[in-house]
């Protein structure tokens, strides 16, 4: 009997072992590798910062201030003709004007040579600086300097109606002369031409050529005045008529039209 019971226990143990499945340990998951990289752009829209990113910055954007930088609202050393600094314009084309950060004062340094400082300097002659060099030609010879020659009256393509009227006034004062009219974008150069240029450097590209400016297109024409000035163009002459504001241009044109040589003398007349 004991043998039968023992055999039964053995059979029960064998049967219970057949249903058990040996567990296989799961494979460990590989850790996810995160690749660090810089953003597509670090541009902060500020022209006064240097924008960059690299491994050294930890792949983060850095916006480093540029000094000096015109436009950041601070007048910094080394800035000239910058909106951040106080205006130091003395309306003299023969000085370089800037604000000195150290002294906190305006500085107006002489530019030499410079046509317009009343000195005929090395490199200046009758072709390039009638204003300083005594060449025997000035506005008292107007309009005789154009006698027997074709004269072109040049008005800016974007000029006001007042400048156009000023050009008509000048033309009406040149009866008996051969007159043509052009917009500034219709001719390529003033070289060797006989011309009358109407309007300020703001409105006429050839006025800007005759009176070059650095920041303000009216910096050499004081408010409330107009200028009439003669220039050499090589084998011809250019007469500039320009005022600030534009109503003064027409006033100067009327002044030029009047037949009074006593009023026109020298290479430049301020009206």
C-alpha cells in the first residue's frame, strides 16, 4: 500500500512539473542617445549683437553685444555720423563733425584739402574748385558763360512741383539761349556739360554730386536760405540752384532770373 501511495506522489510531482514554463529574462533596453545640436538660427533681429551657437556654448544661442554699434541707442567711442550721438553738424563741408565721447563735446575737425574753405590748396584748380581758386569766372558772368552753347536744365525725377516751376523760371530768364530740360535720371554725367541743376541733394542726384553729404542731405544748406553756386564740369559749367525749404529754391530761381549782375558776384551767392 505504501508503495502505491509513494508512486502516486511521484506521478503527481511529475505532472505538476510538466506545466511549468521556465521564464527567460528579458533583454535590457538600450538607453536612447540624445544628439545635441544648435537651433537652426540664433538671429535675435538685433544688428548690434553677434549671434552664434556652438559646442562651446552648450549648443545654446548666444547674442553678444557689438561695441561700438550704431543703432543701439548709445553714443560710443569710435562712432561718427551715427544717430546715437548728438548732432554736431556745423553746416561746413570742410569739417568732419562728430561727438567726442571722452570730452562729451562736439568736435569739428578741418578737412584739408577741401574745396570751400577759401584756400586754393594743393590738388585744387580751376577745373575742380572754382570756389577757392581765383579763375576769373564767377556768377557775375551769368548767363554769358553759356553764350553760344546748349544749356540743359536738370530737375530731379522725384522733385516737387515747386522745383519744376523753379526750372521754368530759370528757363524763362534765358531767352535767346538754346535750352533743353532733363530729369536727373535721363542723363548719366555732368562732365563737360553746361547745366543748371535745380533742387537740393535730397531731390536731385546731381545736386548730391555737386554738394556731397554724409548724413543729412540738407547739411550744407541752412534752413531758411538758398544757394546759387557755379562749378566747373571740365569744359563747361554747372550752376546749382537749391533752397531749404524747397520754396526757397524757387525764390533763388527768381533771383537768378532777374537781370541784375550787381546781385550775382563770386562763385556762390546765399539768398
